[in-house]
C-alpha cells in the first residue's frame, strides 16, 4: 500500500486503478492521495467526474475517458458500484465489451478508478482478469493483527513520532483494530506529543477512550470473573455516554455468538488464524475470545444467546424499558455456574 502511495506522490500514474476490499479507510486514503497529486487544486472540481453504475452505464464512462479534460493535462474518473466485477446481480446490465476494448488502448489523459468495496472480485470473469492485468490494483481488506501493529508504527514514523511497543499494545486494546478509529487516535496522540516526541503506554491510557466494542468485551470479562456489579458499572458508563441500548445488546449478542463459535472450532483443533479466516473476523478478536471460552459450557452459551434474543424482542416491542432489559439480562448471568 505504501508502495502505491509512493508512486502516486512521485507522479507515477497508471491509466486505470481498481481499489477493492472492505477496509474503506485504505480505499479513501488512496483515492485522496491520487487526487491530490494527479490534479492541480484549481482543476479538481472540473477534472474529477464520478459515475455510479447503479444509475450510469460503462458506455458513458468510456466515452468520458476518451474525451479531453476541460483544463489541465488529465482528468480522474471515479467509478462506483462496479458489480460486474463480482458474482452479485447488477441493477443495470453493463456492456463490459466496451470496457474490454478500452483496456487495449486507454486514454493517456484519463485516470479511471474503480471503487469496489467488496471482499473479493470474481476471478472467473474475463473482465476481472483483464483489469487485474492492465490496472494498478489495491486490495484493501482488514489487516492481520501483526500488520495492524506494523501500520501503527509506520503511521507514527510518518509523523516523526516514536511509539513504545507497550503503547501500541495498549492502543489496540483500547481502540480495537478498526483502522479508521486507530487513525483518528494516532493523529491525536502524535499531535499531542509533537515531532520528535514519544508515545508511551501511560499517554495512550490517558488520551484514548475505550471503544464501545472494547467496553462490551470488558463487560463480558466481568461476567467471566463473576463480577456482576462491575459489569453493571460498565453498562451504566455506556448508557451515560448515550450509547444506544439496542446497539449494546447487538454487540453483546455478537460477542457471545463468537464465544460459542470459537469454542466449537477449538474442539475441532482449529488454530487462531484458521478460526479468524473461517469466521471472517479479526484474529485479535479470536485471541480474546479464546481466553474466555473455558468459562462457559455450550449449554450456558446457548442459554445466554437465547436470553439475548428474548431481550431484543422485549426492546423492539416496547415490552419493557430499554435500560431495564439490559440490567435484567446482566443480573440473570449471576445464576450461571461459571
């Protein structure tokens, strides 16, 4: 990814780009780097065109790509919703032949960027193969935990700040592995320390708030330790922060479902990374779940998941006040034999 950004910053532009994956932060970051270096600021408004293929046609995209820019030496054409690169059904059937023809001789004054926020592309399709061969491709899917650590370190280096290993660990513990969230917190930490400064574990603890997901994980951890009072305090903190009860409930349900799935895969001998791949979640979440599964039997986890479904029904039907539903659910967990 840094290699692509380096090329863009050096003015090395390809006629076509495919930015795909579910980590939209990397897609948006790359697009912004491209726009800021490919076009002069005064020309961006006129020489940046966006097409959404849910409403537009590839024929129009190609025709525009072959048309000279109004000002400056090049134009950037952003193409959204390219479902023709996946196995999903298109809202509008696209004429991919016109794009195949364009790929044989792309315009030297146009940069066409396909924004594909999909986990994967359909490699069986001829057009996908052609684009991956002819275009500069960025795969922007969630990073493995070791890559997240490396990314955090690189982001600190870019801003002239050093970061202690313990500080990186604490940042991931508090903010999770969402790159957008990490970027925001990194900007704050680097701004606070200034160029040449050092981000310490203590500084991270003082400046970085726990994410809602991390608070929910801690809440579950309190239950594991039979600290129901502690779990209730965390719930109170979340509600004071005006987090939606339905969101808290959904995160709790997701965490307990993950515990059940991880426990089942552990029995089948799956390793951490295998579980993460199979479940489609980050390895760091699996690692945390593995530390909790031994505290619950399968029957207990099934009962908890059923209780969460009942709580969800009670909230959505207005049977009981939202806060009370969550409090009663947490209180019910003290009867589980851990």
